[in-house]
């Protein structure tokens, strides 16, 4: 039920379109223009380049792609600051500051299927997008509704920021112990390590603590390969595809269910490490928060011993390893890396007791990250149940 005083507006009545400013760049052009500015596509950030087109607070709405039907990720999302957009996402900006939020929340639960064209490649063109009517109450009521929903989103965002801090703390401790060699009980006695190199950088001779040695990543962790066919999977089993793993964030916040899978997948268990092997430069590495199945484009990795976990995850998540595997990935359009190549990544292996001590320091940080994500998922469930009722006027504010 919609309030009688609510009015319906076409998108162009409440927002301005900026599609004419979009500029697509192919993968080779982006490779030559690596930089710090986000390059957005239909479902979010695709790359980072050396320049920007937009500067401000905008809403991007997916123009094409399977995600228009599957809704694995939001089809309307915010882009702020300085960024670039290709021609796979509509670019709009509300005529009033609160309108951006209203549009994002509206499309979160709106059924766009009647407005999509294309059987093979779903498309939401501008003409059909402009046909969609958006109900809007009085300004004060709209702002109250947004305030309720944003209070939940703000807490989710705070958890994300806390998790980023926890990740940074663990990485700082790792660097201090295993790069600067300022670890508990350090005597300062050093020996020559010989050549240490990861393939993507020149080999170099350096000094390491006595009792430590140069080795390979495969000596401390392994790839778990347990394949499973769709008929063997419970429909309600958790499913993680490459699209669910966020870039450069250890916590997993979205996933699907096995009823939607149609080909062989891989089993994983809680606390195992999921590593995206397709386009590894996207830096998709996370800790599994539950048991489930995943795409075969994801490697399932676990430490040789439980006490090695924190040491392993810091290497697998490091910028240095991601640079190494990105340089050796096979394929031009769809580069992939295999475990055999990753396992040969050269590392300095410390005394086992030091790895155990580090795990005792860091494991609580990683568990807190998973706890925060569980809380965020619960808040998101509450938000998603309230949203359609608030956005339709069923719940009065």
C-alpha cells in the first residue's frame, strides 16, 4: 500500500543522466594506464587507471550483464570521489542530495525483469530505464526512511572499516617479525640466506636470522582439491563464486546457494583460504566463514599445520605474491594461475615456534573479522526485510 500523498516520478524527473560522459577503455588501454582512480563497469570497480571523468557523488545503474537477472551484486550502487565509468553502467545524480540514496534503496528490491531486453545478454537501456516510475513521499518522510536504512548501512560500513584496521594490524605485526626481523626472542644473530626472489623481482642475497631458511610457499600450505558434481550437492549449501569475493578484503560478505550451480565445483571448509586464480591481479583472497562449495576458478588452500594459518594468509594475501602470480598467469583475455606455480613462490621460513607465536597473536584478529562480518550479514538481513515495507509506505514513519 502506498501513501495517498506519495507521488510517482520518472527517473529523469528526479535525477540527471550523465551517460554521454562515459568512455570505455579496453583491457590493453587500461593496462597501459594503471593508476589510482577506480574504473567502473556494470557491477562495480573493474580496474584502476591514471585519470578520471567524474568527481562527486553519483549513482551507477547496471546497463547490461547477467547480474541484471541474477542480482548477485547490487544493480544500483554509489560511486564517489574521482572515478571513470565505461559504457556498461548508467551514470545519474539526484537533483536533491537525498535522492541518490532513495534511488539506490529503490532498485535494491525493485523487479526490473519487465524492463530488460536481450535473451543472451540482458540489457537495461536508457529508454526502458526512463519508463520506470519511482514512488516518493514528502521530503521529510523520505529523509526519515533513508535515515533508518542508512543507520544499518553505517554500522555495516563501520564493521568494514574495523576489519580493514584489523587486517592492517596483522600485516604490520607480520612485517615487523618476518621482514624487519624484530620478533620475540630475536638475538640479532644473522646468517647469509643466499638468493631470495619471487620471480617477479630480481633475486637478491640478504641476511636472515640464524635458524631460518629460504623455502617455498608450498612447504607451509597446500591446495585442497575435492571436486563435487551438482547432483551430489545439497541445494541449500553455501556457494561462493569469484564474483562474491571482494577485492583486497579478507572477509566474505556475499555468497549464493548451490541450487543455482550447474557444473562441477570444489568443497571447502570453514577457515580455509579461498584464492581467486582467474585474473589474480584482482586480489581476491578471503577466509571461508563457513563450509560450502566454490567455483573451480577459486583455489582452496589450507596450512600444513593449523598453527601456520596466520603466517600463510599473510603471504597469500600480500601484494608481493599477487604481483608474482599476476606476472606468471597464463592467458591473455582470461589469465589464470595454478597452484603448482603459486606453491613455488619463494619465502623465508622462520623457526616453527615463531610461526606458532605469530598465529597466537594474529588469529584473534582474523576471528574478529569473521564475527564482524556475521554481524553485518545479520544487519543486512534486517535492512532488506525492512526496505520494501519502508519504501512502499507499508510501515509508517
